[in-house]
C-alpha cells in the first residue's frame, strides 16, 4: 500500500513537473537597487536636460516661424 502512495505522488509530479516555469524569478536585492537607481537617474536626467531640450526646441520653432510671420507683416 505504501508503494502505491509513493508511485501516485511521483506520477502526479511527473505530470506537472514545473507549474511555475513561466513565472519570472524574483529580483535579487542587487537588481532591485539597480532598477531603483536607474529609474531615479532617468527622472533626474529628464528634469535637468528637459529645460535645455525645451529651450532648444523653442529656438528651432522661432527660427522656422519668424520668416512666416515677417512675410505676413
């Protein structure tokens, strides 16, 4: 009888060897810190360079729009 129970348990595991194979592994502590730092650096970079990029875009728009406005004036 004990042999049957052991065989039954083994066959159940053989049918479903890895139920969790599709799930991703949890992040290691080092990965979690890196992802946090990476996101922080991206936000701070966007805040710092965002103003510079917006100013550059504004100058480009003025360069393109000024000839049109002067033409209509």
